[in-house]
């Protein structure tokens, strides 16, 4: 079951108790973090098990959860299409029950995960925990480039470009390895495998990483997350926001910055499966406050719908009565991103 992000990973305006916790917990967990970091670093150092005949562009991060990988993958696929390419997505399908390679078509989040449903709206999407098997399946289609959502630390498939996505507000948190902090492995072990950096949003937590990439001669790009709709509908009624993502506070801040009058906000763990009790509570809250329910696209995709012959559940009602707030990644320098993609595709072609 997905857990909420520990408070000591990203400390900000915390109470005295949380400040104390942020100092004590990382130290207590450091032996476990050392083992976890060594394991991930070992996987990173392995030679890839398979190299696809198609170029592979991996959208990854140094930390656990969040950052904006999926919207970045969608934005890059859009650019690739504008360049005359035919991309296909490859994702693990986190939270889904699918065991084999599955092409997303008519599935729900319980089968393929919420991210896969969003990706499939843009390009053919394949779910596979075995990245090599997923790449081989894509090779049998008309796609000419693979965009992999996550999997940077996975050695199953060779990458032609590993683009690391970092949130400008949260950065790398306390800079420690799981469970002491959000890093999946020590930064020194991850940097050599990263080809480029994308810092998303307004904030300074990514500045040090930008300097580190530039010092290594690697591209460091910036982008913003903006509404993929006219946000004025957020101002019509008070809003009850809810989100089951790595950092719900980031979503609530986005709603407020776009004019939402949040009268209540409910955060849950990443990829959270809403229960009947939770759904009913949200519905009752909105009704009592005469407010609309607003959530993320990922959460809305994860809410299940009932069969026609069943009595409507609270979760299904929540899906009907809530509205997702769509967002999109906009690159500050789109030409630079295109140039990076063109260089990657050219180099990949010369290796085949």
C-alpha cells in the first residue's frame, strides 16, 4: 500500500516537533539507507540487459515519487510528433495488476495504473515491469521511438537519453537516501548515468543541481507546469481539493495560484486507492460547504466506475461529481529540447 511522503524528507515551515523529527529520523534510518543506496547503485552500474533497435528516451528522477515525469513524457511525445516521429510509451504500470506486457486499450487503473491511462491519451502505451519485454513488443508496432516513463534506475533496457526531472520547489529534499530521505541512491552514483536535467517550476531548490550538470557538460533545461484548460472555472464555486500523489500540497498550491477558493483539502499517499468511507467523506464535505470537488488527472483516472446494473458506490459517485484539473509541461526553451532530441535520435541511429 502506498505511503505518504515522510515529513522529514522535505522540511518547510515545520513545527518544533517536526524539526526535531527531521534531525533524528534520518540518522536512525541511516543503516537501512546505506543498504538501500548500495543496492540501487549496484543496479545502476550493471550493463543493460537489452538494447532496442528503436531509440529509447527515459524520463526519470533521482528521487522517489513526484517531480513531473508523466507530464514531461507527454510533452516530449508531442514534440517528437511535431518532428515527424511516431512515439510509443513504455511504463511499469505502478499500482496495476497486469503481470505481462499489456498495450493499454479499454483498461482501468486497477489493471494498468493511473499514469498509463494518461499516457495512452497521447500515444500507444505499453505496460511492462520487464522493460526489455515491453520494448520488444513496441518494436512490433509502427512506433519509431520509445519514451519510457520512469525506469532510470532499472538496468533492463539501454537508454539513449536519460532526462532527469526535478521539481524546483522541493529539489532533492534533505539529500539523503531512502528511507532517510527521497534519493533512490547516492547522487554520486546516479549522476554519471544521467544525460540531461529538466527543472520544473519556480523555485531555487534545483539551482545547485543545474550547476552540477553544467559543470559536467550536460544540458540543464527549465520548464513550467501550466493549466491545460481555461482555469477560470476554478473561481465559480468554493472548492474541496483532494489528491493521492507524492506531494499533495503542490497540487493544492497550484489550485490556489489559479484562483481556486479552497475550503478544504485532503492529501493521501501516492497512487492511493480511495475507499468508500473516504469517498463518502469527500462527497459530504462538498455538499455541506456547497463546494465543487477538484482533483488531479491521475486521481480522477484512478477512481472506478460501477457497472450499469450495480447500485452506485460512493467512489463512482465521487468520480462523477469531481473534476480533474488538467496540467501541461511547457518548456522554457523548446528549441533546445528539440535539439537535444534530434541529437539523441541521430546518435541512436548511428549505433544500430
